[in-house]
C-alpha cells in the first residue's frame, strides 16, 4: 500500500529565546571587561634547553671535582664492591674528592649495626666533611639546598628527579657495576667507553678481558 502525500508546511514555529540565553549573550559578547579565555587556554611554550649548555649556569664546576655523596650511594657501592674515590676517578678521568655532610653521618648512625661498614667508609679521613646548619637529618633536602658547585652522587629516583630541575648540577649514579655520570658532557659516560684499537683488537680494559693483544701503534678515539 503506497504512502499518502504529506501536506506542505505553510507555517514554521519560531524558536523562543529564553532569558538565560540573552543573559549569556550579554556576558560573552557585550561585556568589554571580559577576559580573553582563548589566550589563557594556550599551552605553555617552554623551550627545551640542551643539558650540554649547563656551563652557562654553573661555571664553578671543574676538575678537581667535588662529589656530594648520598647515603644510599655508599650502600650500593658496598654491594657492588666499588671503592668510592677510585670509581669516581675511573668515571671522570680526574681527581675527585667525595664530600660527606653531617646529616649523612647522622642517618647512617641511626640505621644501626647493619650499616656499620657504610658508616666506617663515610668517616674515611680522605673524604671532605661538610657541616650542616639546618634542623633535622633529612639528607635529600640537605643535598638539594647545598651550594651548587658539586656533583651529586645518588641512586635515589626521587632525589634525582629533584636535582634535574636545578640547572648545572650533574648526577653520578651506579649502572652495570660501575659509576656513570649524567648531565656532564666532558666526562666519558660509564668511565670505560674509550677504545684502543691495535690490529683490529680492543686493548681497553674490557678488550683485554676478552684476550686481545698487540704491539704496533694504535688508534685512540
């Protein structure tokens, strides 16, 4: 059965403007003191600055390096059987002086007999002792607030995240049983990436372990 023809619309009902719509129109269009919300919603344009340019912020940093050591960095060094001063020199190829603050000593003393070896290492006379003038023994706040002419040695993720917000402060950490440096372009990352090639053999520390040897002149890079 076919459909019947519909009669054409001869009258269209007009939409009624509500008082709420009129009020919104006055607030959005007719108000000259209205804030421009389009500018406020724009994303922040923060330029990415290369960490290699940190010398603009920290010109006091240079060899001999002074390394500010955290509590857990000492503990991880003991677990990996690493000497602090020797490992730092292997990483940076320069003289390094580990610096221990009073709050690091206080925190190790609070941890008791389990960390007596770490406490004995922290009291090594070769290390520089830095006095603390703040209340409490929270090491992370002390490390962040200390003068920025140090390399900070830590394995704590939260502390590294806080240090990264400060321009010009390199971070030393443990990776693959050796020390590595972050945000220090002139240092060799990991302390053993340079190779000595002689007759196709690698005579660096890692290459000698594999049994390479040679007597002719080599290429250094």
